[in-house]
C-alpha cells in the first residue's frame, strides 16, 4: 500500500486562497506521513517530484495553480516509476502506470486533432 503526498499548489494560488494553500498542504502531508508510519505502509513524497525549489507548484505546471498539465503529469508518473516501483515492484502498480501512460498518450492525440 502506498500513500502519496498531496501535490503542491502555485505560489499565486497559495497566497490567494484560504483552502488551497501550502500551509494546509504541508499540514496534511505531515499527517499523511504520520499515518503511513503508524500503519507501516510506504509514504511517497510525490510533491518533491513536481515542486520548485521553494516547494510550490511552478507556474508553468498548471493553468489554475492546482491541476497538473501533461508535462507535470509525466513528471509525477516518473516519480512513481522511480520511487514506488523501485521500493516494491508489483504487477498491479506496473499495470496502473501503463494505464496512466496510455491515457496521457490518448489525451495528447486528442488534443493534436483539435
């Protein structure tokens, strides 16, 4: 079982929202990390795979400061491939990664046709 951190939000989103801000993201990630340790499951700090040097989601990662664009979805997926699969390979996780890659490819093809 893997528990993933909550992804960061952009600096602009963080400073302009009482809900979507890095203070809350960091608080919840700390709680998720504690929970994973208590339950003896693997915690994956996926935030580190997409965050800038200050811990925010880079401006070019999203149009709304929250939801990742394709490029950053690939970075997230790469983080999972190198951290989750490396720590405990499983056929189910490998299938999930393949499904995400296929969905990203389909979305890219669909966008190119539009």
